């Protein structure tokens, strides 16, 4: 069921006539929980992430709830791969009902002048440039099926030591808000959710000594966000 960059066939179970969801950043955390819940509710999930093993684990969990997924082990910062993915989705399903954008790069916490240039470049590439590139490619897919694009806010801009992550995440959400306003009449609908703190690997990097038991489980937060989307 795995797709590679050289194999655009997307050979997996087809949800003929069903809803299609693309989840970028689907291998872990909130993205993985969103993918599992969407599959359990009848969406065919196109799960995009770089880690093959984590995608295969996700596929096992999706199968366990009777769902179906197409695994796309791809890097969202690679334009050729994303063009290939968008073309394959268009050819197979004619569009997309929901794009969940959970992919993020979290640079290590650092004083602003000491952020590693490579981490800053990667933060810009993943959090901002890839978000723009995916919007360009996925807007026609979403518009074809009156679909929705879902972003996740995490306001860290201006906080100490969050120079790379805070700046690029804020830029991503500013881009999403502009796209949201532009599309109010013609669509696709753009939704920006604000998840509660969750026990993710990303958060553990930022708050290593935090009591994770006090945080909201990813699956509970995914259920809440999907319920809000359905309203």
C-alpha cells in the first residue's frame, strides 16, 4: 500500500464515492490521530509523512478500525513529489474533501541570534514555503469537492527562545488567514483550529519536564476539532 516518489499509482483500497482526506504530517501526534479518526468515519485517507515505518504503523491502526489509507512517504518540501501527489489524487478521485495540514518543523529552542542557520532554513521551508506550495496544488482539489483546508495554530511568536519556530509558525498562520479571507465566497473553506496542549513529541522537546498526564490526549483533541468542523 506504500507509494514512493517514483510510483504515482497510489495502489491501495479505493473509497469509490467516499470522502477523501489528505493528511500532511500524518505519522505522529495530532496528524496521526486525525488520520485514524477520519478513516474510522469513512474517509479514505492519503497519509503524507517522511517516515515509512510510522506510516506503516498508522496503516495498521487504520485497518484495525476498518478504514482505508494510501501511504505517501514523501517530503512536503520537495515540489516535484507534491506535484506528483496532487496529480495522482486528481486522476484517481477527482478532488479532495479535506486537507489536514499537521506537518511542522520544530527547531530546538535557542536564543534568537544563535538559531542554527540550517534549522532556520528548514523551519522556513517546512512551515511556510511548503504550506504555500501545498495550498497552490491542493486548492483545485478542494474546490472540486467543496472541500476544507485545516491548519493548526500554535502562537509562540515573541516568546523567548522560540525565534525559529514562533516566527515561521506565525507566518504560516498569517498566510492561512489571508487565504481564508480570499476564499470566503468561492471556497475552499479554510479553518484554523487552536488545539489544546497535547503530549506530543514536539511539545516534549519544548517542555521536557512537563507533567504529560495533565495534557489533552491527541485523540480527544482530534475528536473535538472534527466535531467543530462538522458544525
